[in-house]
């Protein structure tokens, strides 16, 4: 199954689509999403901030993507996922949500730095390549109508639309429970950042 989502002309959708016009002026120098200094070359992060970001990679829990310190079997799950299996099939994230990544995420979510959506989407395509292979749809987490109007754009939808351009997988708005209730067999979750807490015993 494949579906293409197109925003309607409602006021909420209009507020939403305003954020889709990625601000990208070739005459202005690109600024680091995290510290605001001019970036030397392409990319959302400067040479000082990028090494501070803790990117997530294998080995990790096959289900939730929690990073393991040591190599495990490819289908190994963390203690939390054994104890209480998540509803979704697999979750992956690009980097840890911590002090180093917080400013970048806040700028993307609240400071109109929508120009970095394609950069972040590229990172997500890499981190979520196994999820995206064979995926029919990519679904952004919806924002409450009031929050959407005050924030003017849904950063999750911006990522999904940019990701859909890279992967050619279609995008629609909805959520995990809704998809499962609607009869989806498998729901995977791909995020830009995640909180990484020590594994529970
Ligand atoms: Zn920086
Ligand atoms: Zn897990």
C-alpha cells in the first residue's frame, strides 16, 4: 500500500504548510543549528558542535534501539523490551537527546530553523535505513491543533516530508495506536533524537 498525503486548505493546514517553505537563502551564510556560528561548508552543525553530538549506531536493542556497550546477537533485545515488549516493531534514532543536542533540537522545534529539515532527514534516512526499506508509509506524530497554530509548523511533519523526498516513501499524518487499531501489521518508529537512560535491570 502507498499513499500520498496532501495538506487541505483548512486554517490549521495553512498554518502547517507555512513551515514547509524551508528558509534557504544562498546569499546568507549557513549558521550552525546548535551554536549559531557560520558553518564552513555544508551541513547543519559546525566543526565544533558536530563531534559533541552522540550519534547512535549498532550494537543496539533490535526493538527499541537502546545502544548496547558490547556486541550482541542481531536480534538481541534490552531488558526493558523483554519484560514489556513495545507495541511497535522497531524504533531507531539518530542521536542522543542530551545537553549537546538539546540546543539544536530547540532551534529546530521553536526557532524557525526549518532550513535544517533536509539535513536531519538525511541523518534519519541513514539511521533508519533498515526501517525504510520496504516501508509503505512514513507517518509524522501529529501536533495538537492549538500547538500547531502557535508554533506555526509541525517539525515532525517537516522531517517526514524531507525524508519522503530522499526515500520516495509516501508520507501521511497519524500515529502508532491509530495505525494498529486500523489494522497495520507492523509499526516502526524513527526519530531524530532519543533519551538514552541506563538499561534497567
Ligand atoms: Zn556549532
Ligand atoms: Zn529495547
